[in-house]
C-alpha cells in the first residue's frame, strides 16, 4: 500500500510540474464554460440569452403619441442600443433622417434601422406602416433581432391600432359625431360597470382604452390602485370553460395561415437589405472565415513553438556559427509564417467557394491583402508565445488557451452580440475580431481597397506591436544560447 501511495504521489508531482497539462485540463474548460454560459445568458440579470447592445437607429417621423411609446419600449429592450441622433463632423448632433440610414449602414456604423413613417397610422385602411433597413451579415443574429424587434412592435400594436381605428372613424363620421359616439359608449360603460364617466370618455378620445390597467401585472399598485367602483371581469373561469378554451386554443393547421395573413395585412413592414444583396452564401462567408482564422492561429502557434526543437537539435548553434544573425532567424520565420498563412487562408476560402459558393475570384485582390495582414498578426502571436515560454509544451498549452478564447470571444463560433457588453468590448482586442471584420468587408459588403485599409491597418498595428515585444523577449531569453 505504501508503494502504491508513493507512486500516486509521484504522478501528482509530475502533473504539478507540467503546467501545460494543468492549463489544458483545468483552465481551458473553465474559460470555455464561462464564455458559453455568457452566450446562453446564465445568471444574466437582464435580457437572458440572446444578443445585447446592438445599435438600432430609429427615425420617428410620426406625430402620434403611441409612436413615442413604441420608441420608449425599444429603449427599454436590452437587446438594442437605440440611436436617434446623427453626429456631424464637428461633433454636433441632429435628429436622424431616413436619408442618413443607408449611408450609415453601408459605412458599417450600424446594421439595423427602424422607421416610423408619417403614415404610420394608415389613412387608406385600418393598419400600420413600418420600415426596416438592415445589413444581415450574420443570419443567426439577424433572425433573433428581427424576432425581438417584431415582438416589441406587436406589443404596441393594440394602442397603435386604436389610433388607426380612431383615425378611420373620424374620417368616416367626422370629429363631432365621433365625440358623441365616444360619449354614449362612456356613459354605457359607466352605467353598466362603474367608473368615472369623464375619465372613460377622456381615455376613449385619446385612443387609450384602459386595457393595460386591467392586465394582471399592472392591476393594483399603491401609486395607481384599481378604482373601487370598477367591477372586474377577469374572474376565474370554471373547469368546463377552461377545458373548452384549451380545446379552442389549438387551431387546425389550415387556420394558422389566415390568422397570419390578417396580422400581416394590419401591420405592413417594408424591409430593405442595404448591404450584401448579391451574396450567394452569406452564412458560409462568416463560418469559413471564422474557422480559417482559428486554425491558422493553431498552425502558426505550433510552427513558432518549433523554435524549441531547433534549439534541442543544435540547429541554432550551427546557424549562428555562420554569418547568420539572430534578427535574420527571427524575420525569416516571420516571413515564412506570413506566406504559409496566406497560402492556408486562400486554400480554405477556395474550398469554401467550391463547397458553398463563396465568391472568391471577384474579390481575390482585396482578399489576399486581408489574408496577408491576418497572417502577419497570427505569426507575430505565435512568435510571442515562443518568446515568453520556456518549453514547447508550455507554448502549445498557452497557445491553445488563448486561441480558443480569442475564437470564442472574437466571433468565430457565434455572434459577439450574444456576449455581455463588457466582453464585446474585449473582443475588439483579438486578432479574430479584426480578421473576420476584414473578410466580411471583402466577401460580404464588397468594399474597395481604400475602404478596407482601416481594418488592414489595425491588423498590421497588432502585428507590429506584438512582434516588437517578441523580439525584445527573444533578445533577453536563452533560446539562442
């Protein structure tokens, strides 16, 4: 038994000294569990799972009070960060106009916009008119944004439809007759159910029929109690009534489509895709780009960690005994990484073109520029790993941790809008984020060389900064001794 315990202690001692194994076994799973948990909204106080902090431009050209309440409801939705002002070159602001939306979306300053037009309340029918502009470069995010946006809109539909009914009634019978009609209804309601006649009449005239006060969550509060003389109709139904209602709430398949058609006729939403209309396979563009960058980081991290193999084999000593200098060894490895990276990324995108129809040939020039800048940043990252670690195993373990974290946070696996806002800000410090941004500009938006220069500049700046630290560490390390 003593021998068994001694051998067991030996195994744990080896594990304790093997930092790479500890990182892979303990740290990497914890980090990924945390990130995925944030994506699914675990323990998130507001909003739960789903995107957060997405910029949504709202232009309210309607003068109806219900439209203002709809904008307030959108502001209260954690999914969106509502933008209503346009920032001029001198940093002054003015209200957004419809003409501003398309240029802002093309310039990638926002991806979604909602317009409440002057004819929000239709004059030629009973219904509503809305306009949505979008840049749906990520289908998962776009579908969730559309669902949440429509949910918020339809939650305000009753009041908006009340405005529409009031508007049509005034057009049909005139303001005076409409007021007389509301007065008679208010008197009838007060006589039958109780309540203040003038208050009921005022609400009917304003288009707010008081239905929201009868909702269970708003029924009685200390600040706004239910009037004592108003008799409630929301009594508990009998078992037979409940059973009948349950049966009636299950319509046949044929009854669903007419209901959907009625709703679509009441609420007409004009949708316009501003960017990416001609892209054949938009989702494949994002997926292939994300995984291409991730595997390039893995490949170049492993390649740069091969420095330790060359030291063990005595390759460095033999090379340095010739006129070769340390700097030449480093920069040759850097150029090799760039060429290898461009080759791998280009091959993967052509594979995506063959498998999913990604348009590569028509954007090949700009794509190669982004691939070269991405490969430079990834190579610099790999060389930094070799410079700050003491063994190949340590470099590989630390590289796996950082690459997986950058891929998860940078948008390679899922939209970064699904992460909390503080993690969305951290994602901007990852190579994956800027590489995907460059690929999206080229393959999705079809931007010109001048338009992709800022993104390429960020990738090159990352490469230069990381490479400077790597060279400084190499000069102070014992790798070449």
